[in-house]
């Protein structure tokens, strides 16, 4: 073998070892991890399923490209390459064997690239298999909604793959024919050999079939979330676009057949005429005619528009799980608060927590209270636990974790051993504080959760029946457990390092060289993927999970995470924003738990069980346990997922079941500062409060809705989870024009002299103060706006703590050291003070609107300019223009 060949083989072997060895190391580590969890069969089943489908895609693509390259190879008589021998230049013929290997190599490379491009095919195949009927057929094409959710994504992907294969196959064939002289340009005319012409015309016929398939899929996509405004089907979609897709599919079949007929006989002019006709028809039918018809046709047919509006209302609500009648109650809320209701108002507002919406301030307060110098990352949540008298009380539960990145950036960072084996690699002891406003804002720590638990002023960790918390919520590297450290029986024991080869594979996969040196031994075990997000993503890749939150169930700390199924392909439904995407199907169908000490991971179906979600999980090899298998006490901590509630509230604001001309869409209420920002407004936040809304106290999430002009609150979307885990969603309506919006209440509170004076007094000359976000809550027969006031005695050092609270209700504002005192102070607020504060609030609102107006004009952002102009009109009390009135 020559030196050149030896060098080529050596370089190829090195590249294969570099990339292939990394893949082998990752798969070996994954297999060992799944085996440690008792799921070895699941790993090998998934690996075999994914590998077979990747190989199938690569094989089909390789065969297709090989058909093109070998078709060109058959047309080649001989290929000569110039070669210089001494002073002579001769033409040496390339052997046919070399040309065959070259054709096969091109096909193989293109096949591998195609397989690497469509890596999602195995997951889409599993989803396709999970298409159990939802028993919700759409009336346009007559298909069940599960077809659009589970089968349409795979069909769209396969069509895209087929289209790319035909186009790239034609490009490769065209380029090879041009290189070999089968296609030339002479005398400004294109000339090609009969073989090349037959090959390319055959590819055109195949392209016609693929285009026909694409038009059929296009009709499905219009129904499945790709229609008119917000994705719902429009009149033009129903009357023109869908019939046009059917007609264009038929025309494409005719063109494909006509193209095939020209293989034997036919003129290029006929071929060009057929494809030009198809191109013009496609442009007119799919784009030009619908746009012109929409602009010139005037008002659509009233009967068709009404029918489609009913479809949009029904299917939009169904896609977000609110098809069943959401209880719609009119609150008996009065804008006047009687004196005898003030005491009840103070009691009901007690569990509107100052830490709701201010997690960063809670973390800073806990970090300052705990005697720990290491930088920490906190995971906190508000949840209800039984109190000393047996009643429920709101508790802030927090778990500290080591911030490894911050430690490595310190002047004297700890070594690898300190960060990856020992206390710094585990989570700290959890702490719990009462989530109401304590005296002077002091944190009141709980010694335990449940009846009989005492409170202390000093930081006390909770007493739990478990060892170190080895599984955490934030990103964490591998941790090493020595042979002397006992792990719970039946729980994952970690991956034993063992010999050199095994340690090398683990170190390579985890990118952790210390696993190879003397800092570890063959008897050590390594815990990998300890952080809950990566753990859930590997075990349940078919769902999206929220950030994990801690909960104490049966004296054990569990990480809880809500799992979602989301899609933009639900038929006839509007889209709403969710996690940066626009979706029209969203279900919090799963609920995952991870034991913080043992790592035991379980996936449940969230009540009520959703058969489609169960089928998706089973198709991926990880069946979710039914909701009736939830352990005792866990159902009380399921909570209602806030992202789901925000999406449902957005949809209910548009489709709340009202009919008639006066049923104008509502909108989520926003804070005063949200509309003035240059960028998109931040996501709304649902107020979390322990309230008794016509029943026993539950942990409710509340989202206020404003009318279409943004002048007043009109309703609340309230969601809670019953003790057994069943969700409860309600639409609580208010009397029109009675209660101010969040923005107006925030402006009123910000300018109130009592609030300004209390903040100045609490902070002092050397301190700092700020207001928290305003929470709006229905309580004691009225609607109250609650704003906690935070202060610190110095500008740097001490954390901000809630010192007082302002309550706005019945047009009056009260400020006190707790909500009961603030409610009592409402009686002292007279109508003159209310009018003065309202005028000041209107002036501040007008000033902010004018600043937003000027900023939008400078950016030429005319949408923001219109919103700011409407805001200024409301602040000045001007009526809406006639064109905007209902």
C-alpha cells in the first residue's frame, strides 16, 4: 500500500474514531443509566426503533439518489482525464469501475445528509401510531381532530422529504449531465441527448405527483390551524382556498400524466405549456385570487360567516381543554364596601401573598437569613399545607442549591472534588415560611409542614424522613458517590466506574476527565443527569415540562413538574401564544414526580385522564400511570398550571360563549408599565391566593379580563385544583363599567400620598423602597386591589422585605401594617381624597401615555402609536371614535 493510501486510511480512521467513538460513549452511558433505573428494555427498544427508521430514511434516499447517478452513469460512454508523462500530455480513460464507485459514493453521501436532516421522523412515526380518535370530527373535510394532531405532522414531513428528494435528484442529474456533455448550449439553444431528456422528463412527472400530494396536504393544513386570522377557518378559506387546493391537486395529476405521455413522443413546447399552466393556476388559485376576492368582495356571506364563527368558538375552546361548559357566574360584587364587610375583607385577603410575583425578593430574603456563604440557586413555590388548627394556610417552600458557576468565578474556586462529591454537589435542606405578611415583614420559618407545626423567627430547616437531596432542579454536573455511602434500596445506585475502558467511555460522554484520574476509584459510582429538566427530557421526550417545583408529601421532598402536549394543528381553532410559539392545542396532560433523595421518577396522567395523552406515552414506551394511582396527599399539590391558565384565559376572552352584536372580545388586563415599553409586553402573571369563592378555601389562580377598550374590568378567569386533583375552571363576570383596570388601580396607588409617605418612612433617608405588583382579587362582596410595599434600611446589603400593604376597594385606599389594618383604614378614606387621588392617577396615566406616544412615533411603530393614542384618550376621559364604537 502506498504512503498516500496509508495517510488517507489513517485520517479516515481518526475521524471515524473521533465522531463514532463519541456516539458510542454516549450510547453506552445512556444504556447504563437506563439500566440503573430498571429501564434497560426501554432504552434498547427506543434505540432500535430510532436507528431502524434513520436507516430506512437513509436507505430510501440513497436508493433514490443512486437511481439518478447510475442513470447518468449509463449514458456515459467514456471519460478521459488529462495526464502528463514527461513532456507529453495524454488523455487517459477513467475505468468504468471508478465511475460506478463515484456514483455510489455521491448517492451514499446525499442519503446520509438526508437522514441527518430528517431526524424527527422516528418521533413523528410514534406520534402517528398514537392517533386514537378524539371523537371530535371537523365538518369541513370530515376527519377526526386526532388526524391533524398525530398524523398530519408526519405527512407534512414526508411530503417535504419527497419534494427535496425530487428537486435535489433533478439538480444532481442535471449537473452530472452538464459535466459529461449530455446537456450543452450551442447557437443559443439547449441541446440534450435522448437519454438525458427521458431521465429529466421522468423526474418532472414524479414532481407532478409530489406537487399534487402537496396541494392535498395544503387543504388539510388550512383546516388544521393554517386558515385565516389567528388560524381559524375564514370564509375565503372555506369558499375558495380549499376548493382551489382540490382543483390544483387534480390539475397536477393531469400534468404529471401528460408529462409521462411525452416520454415517447412530444414536443418541448407542450411540456413547457403544461407546467406553465400549472404554475399560473397555482399562483392564481392559492394567492392572487383569494387576496383580490378578500379585498373586493365586500362583506362575506352572513350565514357562512356565522357558521364558521360557531366552529371557531367550539373548536378553539376544545383545543385548550375548555369545550365542556365552563361555569360562568356573575359575581355579586359591589363597588361600595359596607363598613360591616371590612373585617371580612381583611380576613379573606390575608393569604394574598407578598411573595407572589416577587420570587427574586423572597430568594434574597432567604439567602440573607440563612447562615451560608456559598452562592445559591433557589427553587421556591407557594402551596397550601394544613395549619396548626387543621385549616389550610399558604406556605412558601424553598430549596437552595449550589451555584457551581458562581463558585468557579470566585477568587478561590473550590476544586473538582468539592463540587462533585460531598455537600456542595447536593441540594441544601429545604426551608418553609408562612406566605402572609408577618409583623414588620419578618420571615416566620416553619419547623414542619402539617398540623401542630410551630413557627420561629430564625431559619430552621424542615425535618424530613430522607437523606441528602441528591437530585436538584437546576442544571447540575455528575456527582460521585463513594462505596461507603449507602443509597436507598430499590433506588438508582449510580453507574459504577469499574475498569479503564468503562471509565473512559463515561468520561468521554460526560466530558469529565477527572473520572479517569486518582480523584475517583473503580468502586465509586457516578450519578448522571441528576437535574430534573434533563432527566424528564430523556425519559419522556414526547412532552414539554414546566420548571420543577418542590413539595413535601409524606415527609419526603418531591420535585413536581407539569407536562404538556402542544400543537398548532388543531382543526378550525384560533392560535394563542405559549412558550414563544403560537398553538391552538394545549393540554397539561401529564404530571411527573422525582424524589429529591432517591431519584425515583414517575409519570402520571393529570386528572381527568386524557386517552390521547395515554396513547402518546404508550407509543413512546413509557406508559403514564392513571390519575387514580396518585399517592395519598399528592393530589392536593398538583396545582393548576399557570401557562395553561394564561392560554385558556386568552381563548375564553375571545370565545366565551356570548352571542350577538354586543359580544365584543375581551383581553387580559395588563399593568400600567406594560403598554409603555418599546418591546412586546411581558407575559401576564396569574395572582395566586387562598380564597373561598363560593365554597371551601382553595388555592386559586386568578387572571383579570378587561373590556375591548381597556376601560374597566369585566371578569376573572379563576382556576384551582380540588384536593383529589381534579381541575376546576370558572369564568367570574363583573358588572360592566364598575371596577377600574389594573393599570388605573396601579396609577392610583402609586400617586397616593399615604403610599408615598409610608414608603419614605419605612425606608428612611439611607434606605430604599419599592412597590410590588398589584394583585386584583374578588373578596368580601367587592373587588380589592392589593399592593405590598417593600423597604430596606440601607441601599445595599439588607434585602427588601414587605413592611406594609395598600388595599384599594370601593374607590377608597387604605394602608396598614397588614391587610386587616389596611382594610380598617378604608373607612377613614373620604370621597374627597378619592377624587383627588383619581385626578392625580389620571394625570400620571396621561403623562405615561404621551411618553409612549412620543417613543412610538420616534420608532415609526404605528401599532404601538395606536395603542398609546387609545391610552391617552382613556386617561383624558374622551369618548371612543365613532368607527370604533360597537
